[in-house]
C-alpha cells in the first residue's frame, strides 16, 4: 500500500544530531527490552524498515498502541519536530518491507496510513493512553502521521 506523506512543517522541536542517536539508540533499546518493552507510559515495538536512501535495514524503537483488531498504531511524531522521523520516510519508500519485534517475536506487517475521522479517533485514543503525545501537535505545524501496522499471517 502506498503512503502519501504530508509535507514537513515550518516549526517544531529540534532532532538530536545523528551521532547522538547512533550512540543512544542501542542503549535505549537494551533498556526497553529489560523493562518488558516499555518506556515511560507506553509500550514499545522495534520497527525494522529498509532505508529510503541507503537500502540498508534499520531498526528503531517506537511507541505502540493496540488498535483493537490485533494490530498496532504507531505515530510519526518525532517529539513534535518540524520534519518527519527517518523511519517514516523509510516506511513510505518501502511499505512492503516492514516488520516489528517485541516480546521476543518478530512479525512482518502491512502498513496503512490513517486519514480523516479514522486518524482522529486513533489519535484521541493514543493521547488518552499516553497524554504526553497530546503536546506534540502544539510543537509543530505539520500533520503528525498515524499508521496502523497489521501482522501478516
């Protein structure tokens, strides 16, 4: 399924420099796994995508929220940054090459970008479960994408 990326914003929080993520990410993932795939007030999954430019496989931890249908919602918030997170660009470039891992199990998934009322309802549920997400839209003027990940049987 094709992903139609909304444009980046003109304002938002700053992303940390790339070298910080390279150092911090493996440490954070190890800590999340030790804590039962949790971080703060939400569950975490490890999203593996093919790099949009590099073509290399990349894995990042992202918050997961049950969609009530056996899949999960993930949010391309980047903490309210003006631009979308790198993993979102990767998903948009290679939506058929996405997998998730948590609880020691890896699953291939299909990706659906939510729009309109469906997105709004999912967003409301996400903010109810994890109120910290509610501040992200106030930090940026871009629309924050919400994706549904559904396991492939």
